[in-house]
C-alpha cells in the first residue's frame, strides 16, 4: 500500500450503509458506495468504526471484509468514543450531527473533529439539524461536505438566517464549520455497458435497430423526485418531429412507493404519450438497473424537486456510456457538462413565494410529500427545450456516441471514488491541522457540563430532602436478611439490563464494611481498600442504605 493519508473513524449504523436490507434510497446507496470506495482507495493503516454497541462494530467489520479489506479493523462504542484514537476525525453520514457534538463535549471539544455530508436537505429534520448544529458546541475544525455548489449556497443561506437570529438574541455567533464542495462518487466498473443486458431488454421489448430507448433510473415518486408529465409531453412532441423510421420508447427503472405514484406514471404515460411506449423495470433488481442503463440510447433525469441535491444516477449512466438529458438543477449543474449531455433550463418563482407552504410543513398542515409536491408544481421545466433536446440526441447517433464517450471519461477522471476519496482524506487532514493549532492556542475550549446529558443528581438535586455528603458517613453492616444477592434477584434489576451496579460489586463493598466491624467504614476508605472508583462505592452505599444492609454509625 502507498503511504497512508489521514484517516477517519466511520460513524456506523446499518441504516446509513445497507440499502439491500434497509430499503433503497439515495442516502443508503451513497453510503454503501462510499464504504466500497473507501475500502478500495482509502490509504489507511486500519479501518475504525464508532457505533452504538459491539453488534454495530461487528456489522461494520463484516461489511468491510466483504469489500476486500485486509487491514486491521476495530470498533469503538458511543459510550467511550475516545477509543477511536489515535484516529482524530469522525466521519458522520449526514449533515445534522449536533448529537455527536454534545457526545464529544464530555471529552472536550478538541478530542476529535467531526465531518458530516449533505444528502437531502429539505426535510424538517435536516433543516432543524442545521439550526441545532449552530447551537451545539461545533468548532472550526468540524466540517459539512456539500456535494454540489448549489447545496453549498443553500446551506450558507440557512446559516445566514440562523446567525442573524443568534446575533439578534446573543450578540455574536459561533464559528461556522468548514464547508467544502466534494461530489459524491461511484465505482464506474459497476455500471459498465453490458451487451447481453442490452440484447435481453430490447428483445423483450421487441425493438428494432432504429428504435430509440430513453431510460431513467430513479425513485418513481412524482412528489419526491420529478413530475413525469413534462417529460411525457416532451417525448410525445419529439416523436412527431423525428425523422421517419425512428420511434421513441421510455423505460422507467425504479420503485413505486405507493399506488398513487404508479397511477401517475402509468396512466399519465398512456394519456400523454400515446405514440411512445412505456416500460417499467423494478428498481430493486440489480439486473433491471443494468438493463435500463445498457439497453438505452439516452439517459434522462428531469428533476424538478427539492428532495434531490446531487443525483447519483447521471454518474451511473455516464459510466454506462450514455449521453444525458437532465434538467439544469442543483447537482447536475456540476456533473453534466456540455460535452456529456444537455441540461434543460428550469425556473422557480422568486423569493417571497413558498412561505405559506414552508409554514404549513412546519406546523404539520402539510406532509413532506405535499410540501415538496407543491414546490415542484411551482417549478418550470422548459418544455420546448426538453423537446428539442430529445429530438437532437434521438436524431444524431454520432452525437450520442461522442457524448457517451466523453461521459465515461469524465466520470472515471472526476467522479470515481479513486478521485474522490483522496479529497476526503485531504479534508480530514486539514481539520486535524486546524484543531491541533487550536489545542496549543488560546482558543482551546474549556469543558463545561453537558446540558444535553446533565447528571440527574445535578438536575434533580432539589427533589430529595437532602443530599448524601461526599464519602457518605461511617456505616456498619446490619446482618439483614435475605442475602444481598437474593434481594437483588427478587427486585429483578437484571430484567431491565444495565443495572446501576453488579451484585458482585455490591457484595465486595458490603463485605469490606462488615470486616470493619463496629467502628464502621466511610466510602472513601472502602474505595482505597478495594481499589475501586470512590463514586462506584458511593453508589453501592446508597443502595445498601436503601435496603437496610448497612446503617450509619450511631
């Protein structure tokens, strides 16, 4: 292996990296793709995870071993995140990691850096997360990777609003995270053109050599990806303008999330493009996805929805050698250059519109589907330009071939994980450098009590009549029955798991007090005798007093 570069522990839960078992969505597909890319191209000496428990660590190890990792793999748990060391960056698979900042706070804000990444940014959870991030102990050595320039602009716009509020209320603002633009990546060979898959699909559809297939690869939800009606109308209009002998066909590979979506796609296709055939392929099938890419002549991704932020599917189509027709919409503006495809203009209403929809979504009057659907309804996709793009590529096989070749070259050079992972590792190194400088300077933060996980003994100290003093008082054993272990079992502490202390620990403390005899023993002395943490002994004293196994001297 070449010289290692900067490493990061991977915050791991299967929900973020396992589309096969947890369900296909963009976030999980991107997460699984990132792990595959990191396994293949991460120049690290070991792979490290941070997860809830040992089961998560084992799942991470199994997934990485299946990806061919031969380096050592180890895991740390949320309960003791310091064990990711000597790795000093935590990679989090979402932008809203405020909870991780508070977890880090117990170790000190300079313990490690946290690096998140944007996916969908339009949900209330993610938008609230952006606010929470600014209110949490976020530091200048933390980062949120923005997957496109458009996403960066939207994140900065929201942070401007949050900071305006913070200045109005508190007079100042905390430092912002580093927000580089680094695109998502893919493994291009996974989507290589497959001649057999092409033959299989086109034979099943009974297509001739002059038949032009335009395909898409997407979640087929008109409220969550794109409204298909402008595409259907453009396909029909284009079919009337094509040279004689050319016939258009549309293949939609994806998952219908509900019957509503299925009817819109299938009934809409039958009504709006009667001269263009419509074929649906199951997006959950890897074979169907390859057929959709290899069997097509043109790929389209006419997004008009704020749910989308980047768009992996155009990269996958480039890897299959397909020319593109996409909308000029957020991430496609970065990925689909003029030499690989045609971007169709989109137009939205000016600032001021949409406020009532945003308020409706916040107050639960509108669901997320209704909210995003409304915004899509107010977004124009240039219908004449979309029609012209279809006619242009469907009529020109030489142009299609040139664009497909340029797309394959572009995705290999700029969007393969081989090109992207080093950018991640450079960023992680930059964050560590910023933090290291702060650790030796006056900006080193002080550790404060964590308000998101306050000690209940501090938070609820006004509840009891009095507080036990440090070390408690000298106590003697009472000889109470039944035996401690029987009482512990009778109370069924183990049924709830994670009891406050183990019965073996309680027994050793009680035996030590018993050995002290009539003079009794204070908790601090017992702790020294047993080489226990004094706080552990004080917890035992409280329980032993509660159940009458010890009593205060005198």
